[in-house]
């Protein structure tokens, strides 16, 4: 009887192990856009109401990620406000060391990663070296650290997987930005981060791990000639960039005419400088969020997607600011246009998701 009981227990353990190995793992990444710890609190000039926080919660409830990489978070409170208590939350080291120890907003933004508590206690990963010092072309600006990386490590059967959340320097989306006067400083910082990230991936892969880097790369990695993509391919020719389909903003009403009218009324200095407002569109962010996957290809293909948010997103504030020179004047492109910004709810980035078989 004892032998039968032991065999039954062994069978149950084996079944549970098989189930754990076979279970899919859903990953999501989302730059939620200057999310403060609670409604009504402004973060980098952007304050949200409770309806926006609830909208974010509703989207996350639809996605149901096991692991979510987050960008542009103000504090641990901002992540907790939309994720609730069912997730463990880890922030980048830079946030944990700020004046509020990441428990309150300090008008800065940080990367984070969260995972369901049902996954157990996972190992924390910090890549503070990604937080390089950015020196602006504007001599009146003090050099400042950009965003670091934060992640976690988990075991899936015989495979060790490390997932890292990143948010690389903005304003250098394409190769041709690297030679433009206004973007040269941003590109120099982003390229430093790309080199550091590539070497970190190389070291993790050498340790036998599967690497997934999730987040806002501020770069169009799907372009075959992209220089940052080339750096990543140099350390792993088989590296993959997900998702490959980008349609989430297809139904977004950009309200370009209304933005131009609001900008002309609010910022007459643009016209006075011989410029014209160019409405910023979140569609320009459709190809800068990725899962970068380096490691042996799974036997079953990876599924990935963007959340089709365009139809439910809306422009909440028209013409909130515009692109300025170091002297604070309208920064005109060659055609005389001046990039003019507006606030989009719930974010100007769509969530992306992928499922590991």
C-alpha cells in the first residue's frame, strides 16, 4: 500500500512538473507615459484623472500578462496603482536610490518590471550601467543620467530565461538622425547604451541563458539597415525582433487640424519665427517598442502582437508644448515646421505582448 502511495505521489509530481514546463508565459511591455503615483499628481507636466488610471487597469486586465516591462513610471506607487496587489514589482536601481527611495514621485521617470506573485519569488536583475550620463548639446543643461535596466530571471524547464526592461534615449529613431545637429547628442547617448546592452546580452548568452529585452528602444529595429539592430545582430545573428506587425494606431483620429489651430492660438511665437506647427502623432512611436529575443529558437513559434489601442485612445490636451532650441525659441525643421506636442490618453505607446510556448 505504501509503495502504491509513493507511486501515486511521484506521478502527481511528474504531472505538475510537466505542466509547469508546458505552461505558456505571457510577456507584455508598455511605455505608459509619465505615470504618477495617483490621479491629479503631475509628472513632467502631465497629470491624469481617475478615469485614465481605470482605463490603464482595464487594458492590463484584458492583456493578463505574467510578466510586464514598464517604462515612464514615476515610482513604485505608480505601478501599484494600475497593477494592484497580485504582482511583485521591481524598479531600476536609479529609482531606489533617489531622494524618495522610489516611494514617491520626484518628477523623473524610471523603468520597472512586474510579475505575478503566483510565479513564486524570482531573481532580480539590475543593469545600472545602462544609465549613462547624457550631455546635452545645450551648454546651459547639466549632464544627467538616463534610464537603467531592470529585470528578472526565471527557470522554465531546463531553460534559464532572463527578461530585462529598458527605455533607451529618445530622439534618435533612425540612422539619419545620427548626423543631424539637434539629435547628435541624443544619438551619442543611445549608441553608448546600445553597446552596453549588446555586451550584457553577450555575457548572459555565454552563461547559457535565453535573453529577452523588452521595452522602448526609441529605435526602428525592424528597418533592415538600422545601426542599433546591426549591433545586436553582431552578437547574435539569429536575434529576433517582435512583434513584426505594427497596426495598433490604424484607427487613431489624430485631430491634426485642431492641434494646429490650438498651437497657433497658444504659441504665436511659432508663426512669428516663420514656422508652422507640425502635430506630433503617436503613430511615430509604432515601431520603437520591441521584444529583442536572443537564444535558441523554441520548437513552437513565438506569438506576438500589439494591442490595437488606436480606436480607444484619445487626445486629451491639444498643443501642450513644442520643440525648442537651446535658447528656448521654436526649433524649425528644414521645411519650416515645428513639432508640436499634445497629450494622448492612456499613452502615446501601444502595449506589446508575446507568448513563450
